[in-house]
């Protein structure tokens, strides 16, 4: 596109797209007469992305060489960015972990082999501080072992406590006073899935009595006898 430089009091014409844009739309460049690049930021960004796609290996090689030669600078920059953008950093970590489960598992295995006692202590501390998440992880692991589908919300226990008003589904047991079990309404052995809609909180006695029974069958059995109050 053959476009000549053209100025107004508040901006100039981009020599790439030919549009009149404010001065703020152009990056600075000291070598230019006006101190600005001849193309706007948007056009420069498009051209850069296009070049990267067409020359990906070359670009990555250059980036790796630069990072290797400036490790300390890059590390300081990364630390500062993480400090200023904690939410974006955490979101990126979660996204990467979901997209690379094999790499996550391999790293975890290396860490466990390198520091087994540290790993065990971290696990014990996590279970003490997060009993509800421990129950969730246990049910998800059971589902994986039998190739059952499903995943639970991290706040499923709190949601069920509110929904059940802190009571066991099958008896009057107060789950704030006794231990509780996170149970599948429809057992995995009967085709149940590990998802929020198929979960409930039971007192230990009711859960052990229910075992892998169909929920309707167990409810009928319970209606014929006395409600078992957990100790």
C-alpha cells in the first residue's frame, strides 16, 4: 500500500493500513523524525504474529538463545511479573496442568522420589487442613480405578452441608457433631458416576449399612426399621 505520511494536530496516518490514528496508537522509535514508528501498534502486532507463525522454529531458537544468555535477567523479570499478576499466573498454571497431565504426573513422581519424607509430610498437612478435599480426592480416585467418569466441584462438601442442613440423608445424625462420609447416591458398582448430582453426605453408620446397595432398596430397608443414630 503506497501511503504517504500525513499528520493532524492529534495524530498521523499509519503507513501500513492507511488509517488516521492518534499518536498514542504508535510505538516510540528514536530513529524516526517524529519519534514514532511509521506503522501503528495494531499493524506491527499483526505483522509480528504472522512472522512468528511462519518462522516458529527460528523464533523459538532465538528466544531460547536469549534466555540462556540472560538467565538472571529473565528470572528477575518472571518473578516481578508473577508478583504483579498473581491471578493470571495461577490461571496459567492451572491451564497448563490440565493440558499436560502426563508432565505434571512425571514431575510429581520425580519430586516424591527426590524428597519422599517431605512429600509425606506435605500430604499429611494437606489432609489435616483440607479434610473435605481429601474426601473428594478419594472418591475421584475410586472412580478412576474402575474407569468411571466424573469430577467433583471443589466446594461440593460445603454445598451438600447447606443443602442437607448439616443432617445425614437417612437419619437425624448431626454431621457437624460426628464424622461424615461423602457417598455416591447411585454406587459406582451399579453404574453411578462421580459428579455433584450423584453425591450426598451420610453419617458413618448409614454409609456402611448402605454400602453398594441401590438407593431405593436401602431407603426401603431403612423405612422398615429404626433410624440408626451415629455415636
